[in-house]
C-alpha cells in the first residue's frame, strides 16, 4: 500500500499532479463510436452536442484487422470535433492489457491527443495491479509529451476475478473516474448460460409454491446482475468514484433498455452506455432526475434549512437522512441544469 501522501504524488518526473477531486462532469450516457468507420465518424460532429460523452472504441466489436484504422480514426476524431468547447467528454476504450495492441494505443493516444482525451477506459480489469500498471505508464507518457492534465481511468468490471477485487480496483489510483459493469464478458467469464449483452433472462425467476387446487403459480423474472451491480456501486461510492451500467445489446427493445437503465439510476449510477443513437435519448431521460421528484426534494431542503430536526411533508416524515437524499437529487439536477437548458427549464433553475 502507498502512504497517504504518496498516493497523490506524480508517478513520473514532469507528470501532472494527480486530481484530488474528480472534475464535476455530467456523464449520463457514454456514446460508443466505431472510429474505423469513416461514415460513422463523419456523423460524430452532429451527434456530439446531444450526448455527454463520446467514446472511441478500439476493443471488442472492432475487427482485428481494423485496430490500426480505429486508432488513427480516434486521433482524427479528437482533432475534427472540439469536444471541450461543446462540454462533451472524449473517452477511448483501449484493448485489454494482455492484447498485442494496448501499448501502442496508449503511447499514440497520449502523444497525439493527450491534451484532448478525458478518460481512458480499460477493459477486463482483474485487480489493482492492472490499474497500477496503466497509471505508471500514463504518468511516464504524460511527462514525456508535456500533458498538463492527468488522463482519468475507467475500469470495466467483466471478469469473475475483477468482481472479486472490485474494492481494490476502485481505490487503486487517484486517476480512477469510475467503473462500468460489463455483462457480456462477465457472463462468459462465469460460464453463465446466456447469449446476451446485459438485461435480464426469462429463465431466471422465482416461483410461488404449488396451490392445493392446482391453479397456475405466479412466477416472476429476477435480476441476474443485482449482486454484482450492488457490489460495484458500493465499491465506487466508498471510493468517491462513479458507477455506470454498461451496454444494453437489445437495440430493438427500448422498453427493457429503459428499465435496465432505470434500475441502475435508482441504485446510484451516474449513467450508462449508448451503443446506438436510439439509446441516447433513453439514457438522457433516465439519468436526469424526474422533475417531480426534484420538486419534492427541493421542498424537503426548504422545510429543513439547516438539514436537522424533523418535518412532515404530504404525510411523509423527513429528517437528516431524507434531507441528504434530497440534496443528492437536487445537486444532480443542478449540475444537469447547468449543462442542459431543457432540463434547467424543467427543474426551474
Ligand atoms: C459488449 C461490448 O463491448 S458493447 C461495446 C462494443 N459495441 C459497440 O461499440 C457497438 C456500437 N454500435 C454499432 O456498431 C452499431 O450501432 C450496430 C452495429 C450495433 C448497429 O448498427 P446498424 O445496423 O448500422 O444500425 P442502424 O442501421 O439502425 O443505424 C442507423 C444509423 O445510425 C448509425 N449508427 C449506428 N450506430 C451508431 C453509433 N454507435 N454511433 C453513431 N452512429 C451510429 C448508422 O451508421 C446508421 O446511419 P445511416 O442511417 O446514415 O446509414
Ligand atoms: C461492456 C463489455 O465490454 C461487456 O459487457 O463485455
Ligand atoms: Mg467486454
């Protein structure tokens, strides 16, 4: 373990000082773009103002023979669109650390776009050692290329070993921005008998006991991901970083996508991935608190100006604990309102 002081020391001479607090950013959806496809890349300028984050994906879903083109496309994208001016984050998902590609990718990204990339997403993180490695590598490259703002790290939780070590991963470096659930690789890692990218499964259910009269038994689908998800959210919250739901692969099922995203939002997640343009609006709506809930939360704060004591609002008891929940809700809404005029009007800020 590093000492408390050592934790915030730059890891290379000339590297920027690590962030002490995460930059305050709205990250309701991380929109995935395949950067080797010129046709899709050309549309990013149009899509960017409608999202919070654009992510150039270099890993899974990019064919092996297109990895170089995807990297070149990412650098081009970072120059073609002024993401910072739009208030949109630019993230890159690199290939995993045991692949032949990640080293050249990180070196090229920091050299050619190090001052424009906000977050590097690292797939298949197994334990804190993966974060220590990439943390040191980034510091050395940032020092070499005079990058003045540390690039943040986001881990994907998508192996059984990663889930086992999620608490140490969350706290491995001041660069850690957040963690996303990776349900597709995690399913494979656990030998789950599914063929899906996230969401539920009709076979995973509870069923009531048999009735004496033989009438049909009620059976309800359960959430396959609840345990992992809750473990990830607690690890992130404890370490002051952000949890995210990952991808929802059934592009043709917006209703289930919305439900999955909503469960994540209610559990404390900051956002989710959008794989297709149709999922952007779903994520935006779900991860922006409901205006009615925000209005009620404002009433709680107004009823208890110093956050202590007890109050009754519409038959519901309020005290310090509900005041804190209300503050989470109102702070989130205020942050979104500062970025998004549509929601500023809905929230009355
Ligand atoms: C488990 C994981 O690792 S998940 C992360 C890895 N996977 C990804 O990143 C997938 C990203 N998404 C995609 O590649 C695509 O959306 C696909 C392959 C899923 C579907 O693509 P398509 O079959 O082309 O979808 P569809 O025909 O509905 O597309 C409609 C339009 O949106 C465009 N589009 C589709 N996806 C995207 C996207 N992610 N970003 C921007 N534009 C997109 C298409 O190019 C098409 O444009 P056009 O009308 O000008 O031709
Ligand atoms: C998100 C991801 O990479 C996965 O589900 O495997
Ligand atoms: Mg994966």
